[in-house]
C-alpha cells in the first residue's frame, strides 16, 4: 500500500470531492480527482486506484437517486460510451505518464472554460438544446476520457446540460451513465494488469470515503446551490489543469 503522506494529502480531498460531486452534482467534478493525485503519483496508477472506489460510489449514488434517471437519454448515451471505452483500452498501454497528464490537463482546462463561457451566456440568453444525436459524440468521448483518467464528466455534461433536464434529472442520469461505464471498465483494467496488490490495498484504505462523500453530496443537493459549490472548485480545477499541462509538456522536452 502507498504510505507517502503527500499522496494522502491530495488523495483524500480528491476522493471526497469526487464522491460529493457524484452524490449531488452529476459527477462532473470527478475530472479533478486524477489530476490532483497525478501531482504525486503516475496518472495511470491514480486511475487504477480510483476505479474500485468509484464502483462503490456508484452503488451508493444509485440508491440515493433511484428511479429518477431519464431512460431515453441513457438509451443514446450508454451504447456510444462503449466505443470510447474500447478505444481507450486499445491505446492505454501506449500512453506515457506525460501523455496522460497532458490529456487530463487539457480536458480539465477545456471543461472549466466551457463552464465559465456558458455561465456568462446563460446570464443573458437561453441556451439552445442539443439534439440527442449529439449525445453519441459526447458519450463516445466520455467513454475514452473516462477510461484513461476517469474524466468522462466534461464531454457528457456538455451534452446533458443542454438537454431539457432539471438538476435532479441531470444528476440521476449522469449517475447511471457512469455506473455502467465504471463497471464495464473493470474488465479491461483487469486485463491490462492495473489491479495489482499495491493499488488494491490503497483503494481499500480510501474506499470508506466513498459512501461518506456521496451521502454529503446528496445532502448538499437539497440544500446548496450549484453556483456556490462549483465556484471555488472550478477555479481549483483550472489551476490543477494548468499544472498538469506544464508537467506533460515538460516531460516531452
């Protein structure tokens, strides 16, 4: 098991934020978990440690939001996600730590900028709904980025946030989507040898945070506005994204 205290200094808040986001805010901010952990360990190892924890989060979140998801959206998103997962599994062994840091950092920055731009637009105009056909592209990209770094939130959120869904519909639908994606990912992750004793022991040490964070997220979902919760975390995500892009580019140089 990893014993470095600096690892747990970033892993504990990363897992808690992921669980809180999944439990009450659609899971979009899960994109910052691997970037935070990648500051102290390989992003590939961070992804492997997180996956079993995410599967526990999914079970708790499914129970909290049972029956509230929107099946017509999921019928579009779930099949398309398998395309991205397959591509991610085929390319996974060929990706260096620098490549993954660069991908995760760019996704984090794009997601943050997308949020800020749309937030400004929403203040002055109603955003146009995306047709469901756009969900095929979003879910395919989400499957890939989710496989590589559990960063599937940005592409699928870009689609779902433009659909006629209220906050609970959005959160519940995203929960089901990522529950299916995460459990499918277990198979190729095991095939690629990512679940060694060291990673699984570290996952076991952190897994208690999963139900705690999801429960907090479900509680906050009913009491705290999205704007209040996201404001600080998006700023942090942007800073972490910049740091990872810098580290990724430096790795090539």
